[in-house]
């Protein structure tokens, strides 16, 4: 089996309404992971990284949070995490994978 297509989402805690700190990007990443697992199974993995975690991957120059990468490609930087955009890119990559073509 080929390695799964890796989706990486990098975010950071944000100020929450009414004070305190929220972790909305982590919650969104969890939702993305669940939906992508239902749609693509083991062909896709979704990982969330907090910008301040020591294991956070190096960020390309000039990006903004949240950062979404699919494979090695920056899919989005700043703005919102778009589930439809992630899904469309994954549909293309999974369809192009050698494993998918062998099963056709």
C-alpha cells in the first residue's frame, strides 16, 4: 500500500470571545480529519500542529495561519480552513495515485 496523502494544518490558539484562549483551528482540523477518513479511508491522513509545538514542521516563508498543506503543496494560507477545497484537491491526488489506477 502506498503512503497516505498527508494533510497538515498548522494553527495557533486565538483569543476567545469573552476573554480566554480558544483552539478553533484544532477543532476544525479534527472535523476535517473525521470527514476525510469517512470519504477516503486510509488513503489520507490529517495532522494538526500548533505553531508553538516543538514538532511543528517548518513553515514556508510568507505564509499566514491557518496553513493547510496537502502533500508537499501549500493549499491555503490565512483565511478559513475550507473543507470543500481540501476535498477537491484530495480527490485529484487520490485518483492519480498508482494504487487507485491499479485497482481500476
